[in-house]
C-alpha cells in the first residue's frame, strides 16, 4: 500500500526529502486528521462519560468522597421510591400524549399551509418563531399566563367573562397538560417545516395521475401523500419522542418555586436526575437514574424504528 | 556563551519569583455573586490590605446556582479557595468532603466564640471544634403594609397568632368573582413559610421539631406538628386569609401591594427597600397565647479551605479574624443590610431602636437554626406536606406523619 522506499533509492541526495506517499494514503491521512478532532471529542466528551455513568450507578459517589462500590443498591432504592415511579409515569405521559398530538397538529398545519399562497412566508415564519425562542423565556411567559388572578392573563380573562378560575400550574391534574401544551407549541415550528419539505418532495406527477384517475382528496391523502411521507414521519416521531423524553426546560422554569409541580405532578426524569445530582449531590443515585433514562431512550427509539420500518 | 546568558536569566527569574513570594502572599476568597455582598467584601478587602500590606486577597465570585459545584470541583482539582463563604447548612457535607478545616483554637477559642457570638453559631461546631464563623446573620420577621392596615382601621401589626388570624381576615379582600384582590397574609411554603412552620409554629404548639443534633424528626411525636400544620392550612381553608400560589410568590404579592402581611427574612430588605407605592413596617413574628416566641436564623459562614497551609494559612486566619470583627460586621450591616453576628456589634442602642433592624435583632437571642442535611429536599417535604392538605384533602395529622417519614429518610441517607 505505502511505498516509502522511493526516496531511499537516491542515497546521495544531500537533504533527505520527505517520504513520498501515494495519493490515496495522503488523502486518507487528511481525512483522518480532520475526523480525529470530532472522533476524539465524541470519545472523551460523549462516550467516556456515558460508560462511566454505568460504573458510577453502582457506587455511592457524592462528589466529595471517593466512590465506593455498592452493587445494585442505587437501583433497589430507585425502584422502591414512589417518587421515581411518579416521574416515570410523568415522563411517559409527556411522551404518549405529546408525540401524537404534536405530529397531528404539525401535519395538519403543514398540509394546509402548503396550499396557502397568500402570505405564505409570513405564516411560515410565524409558526417557526417559537422554535427559535429560548425555552426558558417562553416558559416564564407561560408561567405568568397561567397564574391565578389577578396576575394570570388566562384566568383574568375568564374572570372578566364571568367564569370561575382554573388552577393550572397549582393543580395536580392540570399542571402536566398545561406544561405539555407549551412544549408542543414550542416544537411545532420545526416539525411543520420538516413536514412541508417532505410534502414538497413528493412529485406532482403522482397527484396529476391520481386526479386523472378520478381519486378523491381523501384517497389521495391516504394512498399517496401519507405513504410517501413515511421517511419524514419516522424521523419526526423519533425526534419528537426523544425531545419529550428529555423534557426539562419548560418544567424547570415553570415550576421553580415547587420544582416538579405540586406533589411532583409534572416532574420528568431529567428534572429528577438534575435534582439528585446538583441539589443533593447524590451522583451515584443520579447516575442510576441516568442509566434508566438511557435505556428508555434506546428502547423507545429502536422500537419506533422497528415498528415504522420499511416493509417493502 | 549563549548557555551562560540563559543560565543567568533563569537564576534571575528564580530570584524574582522567590522575592515576590517572600514579601507578599496572595489568598483567594470565594463567595457567590450578589451585588451588595461583593461590594461589602471589596471594602473589607481594601481595609484589610491596608492594614496588612504583605497580603493580597483576591475575591472570586460565581453565580449562586453554580457556587457549591464550583467549590467541590475546585477542591477535587486541589485548587480550592483559601477562605470561602458557605451556608451553615452545607457544613456537614463540606467537613465530610474535607473541603474545610477547623479554625485554630488559639486564635478562635470556642469559649470566647460562644460568649461573643449569638448562640446560632453553634451550627458550625463539630466535636468541640468550630469550622467557620459568620460575618452576618439573618432572621425572619413579619412585614406589614402600613397603608392597607390604615385602610382597614387596624393600628399596628399583630402580636399574637390570634391577632394574626383576626387581622388577616379583616385585611383580605376578594372581588365579586370570589378571587383575592388582596390577601391578608401570603402563604408560600416554598418561601420562608416552611421555616416558620418548622422552627416557630411547631414550637408554639408545644412541640419540638427535631432532637438536639437534628438527627431525628420529632415534630410528629406529639400533636404539635399536626396542630401547627392545621393552623397554617386553616389560614387558607378556614379563614380565607390567603391562598397558596397567589401572585406566584409571596414576596411578589407583598411588593405589588396585594398582600397586607408576609413573613420573610432580612435578605428581602434590599428588594423591599425599593418599594415606593406604600409604606411598610417590620414586626417580630407573632407570639402564641402563652407568649412563646421563636424564630429561624441562618447565615453564611466564612471558613478556611482545607488546601490552605503555611503562610497562606496564616494569612487566611488573619483575614478571617478581620472579617469576623465588629468593624467588618458594621460595614456588612450598612452595605448588605444583614445583622451582625456578634452580640456587641448587634445589640447597640442604635441598632435595637432601628424600626427595621430592631425586630430582626430582637429575635436572635431566641432564634433556632435548623441543621439541614439537604435543604432543598427537606423544604420539598414541607411543600408537599401543605399541598397534600390543600390539594388532596388529606388530614393534617396524616400529612405530617408522611412528611416526617420522608424527611427522616433524607436525614438518614445523608448521615449514614
């Protein structure tokens, strides 16, 4: 492969020239020297800590003293903790309600927005705006919307109209949906753009042929648009699911004075991990929770890819 | 030739380094970012450096949310501060993690500390040794909106719990839809109410919240815990004096002039001082029928980092001595508005007669300091305890029992 001996054939040369490498070797060296930085970065910053978390989850490390191996004690403690199961249910509530609702709204908006010619770009920008806004800033605005009267916008409006007030963030049943609505709204812009790109990518000829054959709109949607949109849908389902499983910003910022909502009713796993690690400094226990989250993310992603796989 | 010049250069450089390190020592002081605290410390450092020209103190600050993590991380890298500020509640963790070292007995004799400081400094004492001393302390008081009191025709702040309820009912205003316009007293467990319940109300109902070393929860040993919680939740459910979550935070409601009374700490003075729309006053927390008073006091102590040794340790001791002096405390009171930790510096006539500082200072001799192992987690048990009554209709007795069990588990976990 490499022929370094070329220069050795001219021993009388006063200064040794650099060994000549073949074009392929040189390009391989170039490629790898550029790739080395991200590879190194991923190994040191991503993979090493990930694997280290598995080890930490078996220890009682608290940042201050040396980590001591305690076997599966952290896991036993976690599964015996009703607070953990509460966050577990909450996390899945965000996932199971949030993902389909997001997907449906994003598709409907994209489907109709695709046909609108009037102020198309303006409308698209309007939908996209929440996505580029800082989650924390949005969460605080919504937090004030949701307040009881006299500060809360929604409740004040209800009061003006003569309705009773609704407890949003202060209620154990309404707090989670109230936060989920804002998370769905915030993610919508991105999903709409992706769906629209997917819709545009479907060749017009299919639609023309279908119309010539006299198919109705509903049939076209079901038989042509949705099947051809599948790669986009698969991508979005995985993307949205992961986002909901990792929900944190909205919850953290909307319930700072009672983190995780009244009686933990809105607390997702990530917030629990954050509190265990950076408020209680119980790193070993936090690592065990992280391993559980990692497993859930892995299983959910693989399951979705398998269910939505291309059978063709 | 070249080599000789190089050697000369190296030895010259070595001499300079040696000379500077002999004549001046630099120590690092760490605290979290809070404008007035940083400003006060700048002043103290300036005074200290003037008196000790051979010592330089470098102040390093971090946002509060990162502060603990930074200290721990720096300590792991053996780059911890020489002198640092820490919340008294972190003491156990910091001692166990070998982040701080005990104060030398010859400069800071325990007996002298106990004589000169308020009793709450004992929260920094472990096995007879002190691990830190505060410059300033904080306590709780009742803030009252003088304008709203005048409108309601009430002369002054309540002195007893019965008066608190009676006045609160008169001061609360609801609109036609049944929503609060103004609350009589703010209910905010996430604020200072959990301290009020723990160290004040439980004791006023005849109980004791914890055993002496705070290793055992005792507020559920008798009916006192449940009675205290019932008194608290009744303020909302029975008497309609206030509502948890009104205006998001109690202090926000008071600031906006929509709360006639709120219980808060010295640290709130800075924020309330900018209120221009109404007059407000400060009063001692109401006593119970038998006149029993209590309060919760807390503080940030200054401690010496475990990595300080040799001349840096000596300089650190000198610096700590200065920032725990009467002079430093007076500067801190003027700039930050926190109370002096020494009796002599605090209980001056001028301070005691001050309408704002007076009530806070009066509480210090009878105040208690909860030894938290994980303040955020323990606060959460109190928040949940109240919420179970407010939102799920659980009986106060059951809720207190559940809270006691949860809090005991947190304490046991941290102590084993």
